[in-house]
C-alpha cells in the first residue's frame, strides 16, 4: 500500500521535510518507470525529455492549486513542451487525477485521451500544446484573465530549452512584463539537448540574459533536486514581477542508456533496453505486460471540460437609418464600446478584455479603450503571442476580443488560431481591412484568404456583415456566443442595405441569426449570392437589370461557413446562380455554395465570381473594377450566365 502523499498545495511549508522528500522521490521513480512503459508500449514518444522534465513537472503540479475536480478560482498549469506528455500524464496519474495504469496502456492509442502531445481532454491539462513556443503566450493569457478577474490564482508554464529561441516566446515575455504579471512563473528544462543535438550547437542563446533583458526575475536550480525546485517555486510566489526558474537537468535522467543521448529525445526504448531501464530503477518490468493486456480494453474517456461561465449584458442594438454614411468597422467600435460601458465596473459582470496590436484607431477600439481602460490591453506589434494569449484568456472566465487587420490577425497568425480551435477557446476575432477594400495598401495587405483559412478548421464561426446594422447586431451576438467567432469587414463606407421601399433590411430587434442568408431582393430569372459588403454591388446590378426587364434575386451571405439550405433551394429555383465575393474564388464562399448545392442535388447554372489573382495597388473602386467586381463586372458575369 502506497504511503499517503503529503500535500504541498499552496506551499504549506518553507522547505521540504524528510518525509516529503522520501514520498516524492518514490513518486518520481514510479513516474520514470511509467514513462518508459508508455513509450515502449507505444513504440514512440519522447522519453528522454520527459525524464529530464520530471521533477519540475512533479513539484509544479504538487504545489499548484489544481485539483481533479477543478475550480474557477484556481491555478493554471501550461505544459509548453507538449511532447513531454509521458511525464505529465505519469505525474497526474500519481497525484490522483486519474488511474495511472490507463496512461501506460493507452498512451498514443487511437481513441485514447492520452495523445502524443498534451491535450485538454485529460484532467489537469489546461492547454493542448505541441507547437513549441506558444505555451508562454497561453500562460500570459491565463494570467491576464486572473488579474482582471481579481482572482488570487497563479499560472505556471513548463518549457523546454530548445523552444527558447522562438520569436513568440520573446513576445510573450514582453507582454508578461508589460502588464506586470507577477502571478506568472515559468520553468525551463535546461537539459541542453534537442532533436538535432546540443542546443548550443543548433542555435546558441544566452537564455538567462534573454529573460533578464525582458525584465523577468531569474532563478536557477538543480532541476533534479525536489528540494531546490520546491524552494524556487515558493520564492517565485513572493516576487513582484514574473519569474522564470532555469532548471539544470540531464536528458534521460535515471536511465543510463538515455542520459545525455540526443537519439532518445524522440525514440522509445526497445523491449530489451526497457527491461534494463526498469531494473536500474528497481521496478518491475512486468508493468509492460500488464499495459499490453490492458491495451485490449476500451480506454477511459473523461467528461467534457466545461468553459467557465461568463456574465455579460449586450444591450439594445443601434439602428443606422437609410442614407446614413458609415462603415462596418465604426459600427463594430460603437457596439463594442456600448457593451463595454454597460458592463465595466458592474459587480458580478465578467470582464471583457480587448487586445490591440498598435491599431486601435484603425480597427475602432479606441472608444472602448477610453471608456474601459483596465480592460483594454495594448500589446504592441506582437500578433503571434496575442493570438494565443487572447484565446487562452477566454477559457478563464473573461470575454476576449482581438481586433486587427485581416492579414495580421488570421493570415499571419494562422497556426495560433488553429491551436485556439483545437483548445476550444472562445476568442472573438474581429478582422478589418479584409478583401480588396484596403485598396492602395496593395496585395500584401489585401486579405483575400480568410474564408478559406477558417474553412480549414472545425470550430470557428465566421460572420461577414453587409452593412452597419448587421455589424452592430453580429457584434452583440458574438460577445455572448460560446466558442471562437470571427467577424470580418472592409474599411470603406458601407451603405445601409434597404428594401426596394427604402427600409433598412437589418434594422431588426430580434438580433443576429448565424447561418441565415438575407433575401434583400426577390427575383425569378436568376439569383446573386453576395458575400458581406458585396451585397451593395449586387443590389445595384439587380436594380439596373430590373429596368431591362430581368428579375434578379439578391441574397446577402454573412455566414459563408454555414450554408442556408432553404436560401440555396430558392436561389437554385431561378435557374441561374452567381456568387460574388472579394475573396479568393478558389476557396471562398462560392466554392462552399457550389459544393453544398451538389450535396443537396440542386440543378441550375452556377458561376463563381471572385478574386482570381493578387490585386493591384490603387483606389478601392479602381481595384474592384480591375478585378471585375464592380457593377459593370458583376453585370457582365451575370449576363454571360444568361447567355449560356
């Protein structure tokens, strides 16, 4: 019978007692054996780095206020070097988060929650990682949420030394210091080995000076000494700035044939060598046989990880009258400020954190910043860290908004947004300057791929509003909607969309309905399905052709990733469908519509009109005309469809 584990949660003792050391050394030894068993049974994995990271992982989870049941006001632990999952799973199993035998049997097995890199499907894992260099940004996000919620919880980030040269790590360090996140502690496993050899040979870096240069407190310790790691963690609690603990370790510690050998960074031991390693650890090699037998059974599945409830009030929508001059990004800014003012400083309301990358005036978050200063986070030009931090913060009881230009917030930070999707975050990503509308800034700034990029993922919702009224309602909806939502818009004036009688189409009181196409003109001879602000061009085409005796229906599509089957059936019934978008025609709304119509078995003539090359630099109307997306170009495309 195992000795009861003495609690170290919240650092109850100044230094470890002999009992603490004895019990936790036994735990560490069993974890070393389980790391070998996991990786040998799976015939893959990263055993040596798991062995070198073991003590810092064990002491962090032992001291952190994290329990299997979880709690809103608690500590968070982010494992940035997610390939050390064997160490993390072994530690969590020993500390009672789940049956430790499950990890040995089902590690890296299809259908098992114990994946090759840590994932949030496992109790105790707060951030699914594996893309090196992103974990510290996630830790910054959690720490920002904790600070704005006035929560006493701390955040710990476990890292490897190989990832220290990544630019996103430097961005995250600066963010942590910028906001003085003293509740954030990072631990780095300095084992001096990565896949290609010694870190000093692969990419030399003075890791201590890098952290010091960005204003962090730096501690160093023997990373295999339980006493030293614990004391360093405890000291970090009293530091008035973010603290990093550099843990000096030996790759493969405790298993002779792995110690200091780069090959075992990502290679499992053979069965014969496994037995040698278990013998050195004084453990029973029959554990492998038991794991193989247990592997035949169905792996345990854990309950879905709930996202902390957010309490916000979104208020009544604004209405922009027909003929009023405005743009969608200004409508977003006004709606955001309205909601911010309604909730700022109100007891019981969840904070709304708005992240900015030096573009507040352009993306119209400046009014929110003025009225809700503590919730506005100026992060400078550091999009990669901000994308991850904003996503992680949304999992800790706050609503997060990041407004940026389309090419920066999504095209540049695609991998980070993909990881947000994997982690099931609740980021509200607002992209301005999308499509060709950025005009003079030219092809580097014309975001013509955002639909296709989000289409590649599985959890993101995308809204491309047609006018300021739809923008206002979409913003209020998104702020209260669970999960990741992207709202995309151009920068130019967007006329209010009206009926033939001149009434605003989207000035409704029943809010925004995701996935619903808006029929803004009826027609029987053909239909135009227009993405977002292209709806205005489609209306001009429809009205002009009406004078020539042609009846053209127009549908405003604001949810290109969620086809409105009823609208597609009605459009197909006209016999001719033209899709129009200022997006890459190969991967945008048109391709989605065409595929869905085929699935529905709809038969009609279909043509997709969009961006077919990188756009020129010039005034917005000229750029659209050159691409064939002005009134004349759309009319010509529709008439060609009639000629067919």
